[in-house]
C-alpha cells in the first residue's frame, strides 16, 4: 500500500491493523503484514470523527490538508444541511471508502462491508449461510447452475438455468450478478424471496427459500466407467488441499487410466492453494509468474511430492465461463506444462491478484489489486481467458435434461489418448 493511500485512510479515521491479508472468490492473494498508522494506537479507532475545522486539520497529515479540504467541507455540509438528522458517521465513512476504491476504475478492487467480508470468508472455509446453490455470476442476472443436493434451493424447486430477476421484491436489473449473490446470502433461519425467470415459463415464478448453514466439500471425486478418475474442485479454500489429497489417495489406489479435473464454475480462492493443487499433478516446473507494476516479478514453482504426476496417466481439465482466478492459474499451468488438455469454453479471464486487507473496528475490508499473473509460458489471460483445446458448449437445455456434453467430450479425449 503506498503512502498516499495510507493517508487517505487516516483522513477517513480508519486504521489498517496488523493482520495478514488473504484472498478468495475471484481473487488470489498473499499473507502480508500491515501496521497501524502513527495517528492512532494500533488496534484502536477514534471514537468519533473530528467535528471542528481545527480538529479536522489536526486529523489530516499536513501535506494532505489542502487536498482534503473539499472532503471535510462536504462532510460538514452534510452534517449541517441534510434533511434527516442525525446522519450516521459510520455509514458516511464506509461510503467514502467505497467511493474511493471505486474511483480506481478496477472491477476487482472494492470495499467490503463487515457482512460482505464475513460471507466471503465463510465461503472459503467450506461453510456459509444461504440457500445452497452453485451459481453463475458472469451473466446479466444471477443464474442458478445447480442446486446442491439436499439444500434449501433444491427443496424449494429451483432448477439449473433459473435467472434471479428480483430478490425480496427488489428488481435486480442492472445489479451485478455478484452483488445479487451476496443479497441471497443471509443468516440461517431467515427467508429470502426469489423472483425467477425460467425458460419455457410464460410468467415469472416466485420462491420463498429459508436459508440454512451450508457445508460443501471443496474437493470430491469418483471413478467413472473405463477407469477414468473424476475430480471436482468447487473453490480454492483452506480445506481444499487436504480434501484433494484424500480424494487422490482413494482414486489413485484404483489405478485410473485417465483423470478428469472439473473446475467449471469455480470462482477461485487462495493463490497458495492453487499452487498446491497444481503440484499434485505435475512433478516440476513453474506454476505462475506474478508481475508487479514496477516490472518486478515473483515466480511460483511446483512443490514436490504430488500424488498424480505420472504423465502416462493422461489428464483433461474442464473449464467454462465461470472458471476464474485460481481456477485459471491451475488450468493454465497444466495446459502450458503439457500435463492436460482443456475442454469446455473460454474461461472468465481474471488474471490479477488482490490483497484483502481487514480494517480496524470491524469495518470490513478493502480488496486492492496489487499484481497480474502470467501462465508458465508468460501469457496473460486478464480479460481474455484460457482457450480450451476442445471447445464444447453446455446449454441450459443440457443441464435441465441432466446431460453433460463437456464431460462426455473429456472422457472421449482421454479414451483416445489411452488408445481405447
């Protein structure tokens, strides 16, 4: 974080505490220490915003006082003139942070309020409170791709392809699908009303779904016909690596002739987990390069000891428009290193790295882009995506009929590679 940005946070009476930053859901990040600013004690926050011009001057570093004069003028005008008094200083402060990060013009840098931050963390830990459905956030409206078996979403009757056009009677037109996803999340026991646009239905459908605590394994697998090992990874969280190791130990003991790794609709997660997952399938090489704005870079190499590195066992990775960030790191590395063929459609194209930096006083976190990553062949996929070796689409009709032409193609490719 540069000096100017630190001062801006000071002016907003927010202090970055000495906590490690991390990543999840469409991001990849690191553990980086940040220390408190000298204007307050680390771990403390001012009890209230400065209210007089003198206090505001004192709260603003001297070299920034001219820059922040309009900010404090606007702050005072709101407090003096807004019709509904008193105004909430915490809401104003969080709104200021949100506007500042939004002004960067980077779709992946943002402010997360405490609730958003909590939900984002929970999803990476393998448990969260919501309705229990895999969704596509790359579409105009939040779209259900598959209800989780036994979930409230499944019991309510939601189906693949359902588009969420309103939440609790609030029209979602123009609302980013990711923002809509966060609105669906909520405390267990509460009810959310979803208005659904379903293909083939003349009228909109309404569902009231009671949220529950949802626990989802981030890695699972099974043996398919023809001795093909199928492995699905749904996120790159804290439990993904041990779950993948357990899955691989079980499947590799059955001597598979080929491996399918399914990363479809996997929005990403921890960068380190992506390195660990890649390392289970290749013995050596570079997983990715991380390129910083000053031209320097960090190289992430394969970690030794992978359980499925035998290249005599061919491999295919399934990707689609919802495969992003850490998913693309893994798929891109396996493709560039010659370990696997990619089947599906072009991935999301999220090739930047963010740090999630918690803010003091339970005020959420800021998510800031710090670098872009490159595949082992030094290719950037940002806003481009990974191009599959075999392009196969999967339609809503396929999902509703229980068909999976992408998986079928992956098996076909593997059988051809092993000569069956």
